[in-house]
C-alpha cells in the first residue's frame, strides 16, 4: 500500500516620502522566515538562533486508476543557511548522495507569508509535478504556522519515542524510515519531535535514528527528499 508522507513581495506606496531603509521589526521577522505548512506540500522549519532553515517537499500528480496510485512524484529535503535576506540551500533525497543547490526567500504578499524557492536543476520526477529550476521561481503560501525549529527525516527502520531523553523511558510508539518529523529542540544526541497532523505523537527520539541534516559527503550536482502526509498519519505502534 502506498504510504504518502505528509506530507516578500512588498507593495511599496509613497516610496519617495518614506524614510530610507527603515523597516519595522514585524516586517523584518517575517522576512527571516516562518515555520509551518506551505501550500500543503512544503513543510518548513526555521531556527532563528542559528539562521538555519530545513524543510521537506513532497507532491504527486497523474493518478493511475489501474494501480490506484500516483504516476509521478517529487520529493526532497532541504537545508540552508541565512545570508542577508536569502537562504542558500542544498537539497537532496535522504539516503542518496546527489544534491542540488539553490536559494530560498521568505516574503510577504498581500500581508500573507510566502516562501520562494529556486534550484539550479530539477530533482528526478519533479519535472512532471512541480518545476523548481524554471526562470520563474516556485512559490508557496503559508497554510498553517508552527513553532518547531527544524524538519528531520527518520532513517531507522523503527525509531521509538521516549518520555525523556533517556533510553530507559522508551514508549511503544515509533516512526519508520522516511517519516518526516517536526523538531522543537535538541539535547545531547536526542531530538524533541512530533509526528502526525490530526493524530499527533510527540516525544524524544535518538538523533542516531535520523538522517543527518548536513551535506557532508554528498556529491554536488549543481553547486545542509513527497506531499506531506495529510492522511493516514497515525503513529505506528508495536503489535
């Protein structure tokens, strides 16, 4: 059975009468970025303290009635560092070596936060789903704001939740390889993470059970990888 993972533009009026380079604190914060769900297909985590953005994109097109599954898919993980008002990002599919670089910018359009992404090449499958390397940047609007600071992807076959960052507090609930987590904090090799949307499970997971969020060892294709699951997101438990 197919498991689908959940998966600034500013209008300036009266420019000549405005004090030069004066931007209020609220606008500056929005430009730095907002964690949340974007256009139902992009999950973003922003850590203002480190200036790092992480995210997961996943989407599908071309439903095949015969196999009861989408024909095309586009998915990748992203890691970026803030430079000025733009994040320089690297994207890849967890567990693979190839990476594609690009840029990510947060903006405001009609008082609504959005994120704009431009990559130097397309990931496999994305050409049939969503273009990221065209002349016109891909853009996504904020659907729901979150208070997490990072997005991470599970690497272990089973990564168990714990009540505290202590192996002795293991719970029955677990996530599996490829599941996408929202991270709220880290502590000594553990992450405080949440999985699911309507049915949410939160707890401490060993960071050793998570794919690295850095790009060390990856092969550069051009220059830190589905629809974020909106259904069937219940946390799996041991039988």
